């Protein structure tokens, strides 16, 4: 139902993709291998030790997981940071998976693989003809361009013109065709309009839209969701409970880890994080903001709204002030006086702007439900300060050099006094109201059917069917690899 059987669509396209992978010595990892990287073959893991994490090498596809050891180059422990209560001001544990150690430095490369790999092995993609179009608000087009470069496929990156300079520089260096659309983070429709413009020009443009491609959500359901479950089993203490999961709305891909986690921990709270300056879920709001990487002014097609318990809206000014606190030497001096361990201080730059937004939402969650030391909240630190150094330079230029006094002000006003304002716990009608917002973007503008929109809400099998597709995809990937015959 709704184009979800994933049979071989075009044998010629499939054969061309097989030949391309033979030519480029590409082996496609299965979702199972990315979920359980300890199952990746010893020959591949040994070879990875001599390959840089950011190198355009086909074996780096196997590094699209949460367990890359940046020191040894091998598969290691899960990359995460626990933010201590000296910073958060709450007794609940707040823990984030770290995206810095993916190829490209952000976890979105996983979402793009989840979208592209099924197209490759089902013959929906012709690498000799198609240009892979990656509409994005930042990191998704970087991940898509990285995967495209490995395949020697022409990549088209579309992102708002106000995104950080680092993103545009990197995209051009990797050889992507880049389009900067009008506006900032929240100008998503302009991205869609550019996609339609390119599609009208030629059918060679194949759009892999993270906001409606279920491969995005499925990768996070399968890989991110399991990784968090596994991490909790390792670091959860006796008597502690898995109480919350927080993710920025964005494309809703990362939110899908909450669907997996709900099955394992039925009582947890799944919280959507968004910008206060564009409170789409909080109050059907709109506007521009500076929290790069989360997108808004619409509800993604792949967002299972029924599984969301609440929304937290974060002031973008707060995220930028904490970005300075976490990265400037004077900020570290102040945090050290509060008792923050030196090892934690070194890891604070692992949090980019949207990661800080997630952390602040986790603090609101803990305060709203009055969580205590037995409650554990997980979130995702999608990318790191590496992508925002230009923003730090801009703030120093505009606001002056950072001082220990300013660090105290920022910690006190933003962290210690972070309140439960702009936090909304959803009732059933609230959830349905958010779901219904999909109509205006997806049915009126993007051509989806109202029947499928209703199925997302009323059909109990709709989401189960999508999240259960992975064994079939893995079987198709195994068959594809067998046909290429590529060995390490």
C-alpha cells in the first residue's frame, strides 16, 4: 500500500549501479551492520584503521554508525557525552549521542544513506544519468554529497543562503552543485520550490527529500534507537529509569528513534525541540531563527506525531550564548569553578547549535515533570562546533570578547534559570492538530494523497509496516553486494 513493496523497479538501472560499484570498489553496508558495527568483517575494520574518518573512501560507508573511535580508527564504544548537573541545574541525567565522529562530522550522513541505499538496490536510481538532489537546511545535503562523491554521482545541494559559511565551503570543495535559496533555517518551502524548478528542467534530477523519505526515519529507528537502548543498558544505574527522549523536529528523522524506544520503554516521554522564534508545533507559529539544522514552518511527512508527547520551544539567543560558554576559554574557567570536570569541558565543543537546543529542551523536560536522580533523559548531539566557528567569530566581533563575567551571566540566566515556559504537553487533540498541519504542505503543495495522510493517523499498521522493512532491504543489499563481487 502507498508504494511500499520495494521490488526491483528497473533492471537496467540496477545493473548500471552494480557496474558503478564494481568500478569504484564499493561494498554497501547493511542496516544490521550499522546497527551492530561489531558484526562488520574483521578485514574491513582492520582496513579502516588506515583510512581517515573524513576521507572519500568507499569503506567509510561502514563508519555511518555511532561507534567510531577517532583515536584508533576502529570501531569502539558508543560516542556520547553526559552533561553534569553543575551545568544543567537538574538532578536528572542528560546524555547525548555524539554526531561529530561520523564522516562529514554530523549524523545526517546516516539519514542520507538510509534514503539512497534502498534506491540503489531496487533499481530506482541510475548513477550514469541521475543527479542526486539533496534538499536540506544544512547537514543533510553534506551527508548526501559525501555519499554521492563515493559513488562518483553528481550531487546537487540545496540549502538556505543564511546557513554557516563552513557548510558552503565544504560543499563546493567536495564538488557538489550548490544552490543557496532565500532565507534562513525556517525557509523550507523555498527549498522545495527549487527542487520543483530543477525537476521541471529535466528528469535527470532525482530528489531525495529528507522530509518525506522514510529511509531517513528508518535509519534512525533502526540504528539510533537501538544505540540509545544499548547505551542505557551499559550506563544506567540500578533503580534508574529511561524517562525521556528529546530530538529537534528538523526532518523528523531523528525523532523516529523515539518510535523504537517507545516499544522498549513504554512510559518514556518523547519531546520535540524547536525554535521559539518559529514555534510551529507549539502554536502553529512561523518566523526566522538562528538554530541551524532543525528546519520548521511545516510538519515533515515522516513525523509520526502520535508518538510525540510534548514540544519545547527554545530561544535561539540562548543557544548562541551557550555556544560561547561551551567554547570560549573564559567560559571554561567559569564552568571549572562550578565543579565541571576537565574531561567534560574538553567535550563541550562536541555540541553544535542544534545540539545545545536539544540539551536545553531536556532541561525543560526534567523541570516540567520534576524528574529526579533516578530519571535518565537521552538526546542527540547532531554536530559539533566545527561547523560554527564562523558564528563564534561573528559574535566576538559584534558583542565583544567573551569574559568570565559574561560566562557567569550566561550560565545563570540561560542554564540555571531555564524555566518550563514554552513547554507544551500534548493532549490527543493537540497531537491531531499538529498532524493535520501536514495537509497544507504535503497534500496542497507537494502532491501527497489525503488518503495516505489519514492512514498515517488511523491505520495502526502504517508506521509498523515502514519500520519493519529493514530485513528486506538488508536482503536486497546482500544480493546486490554478491552481484558486484567486490571484496576487501
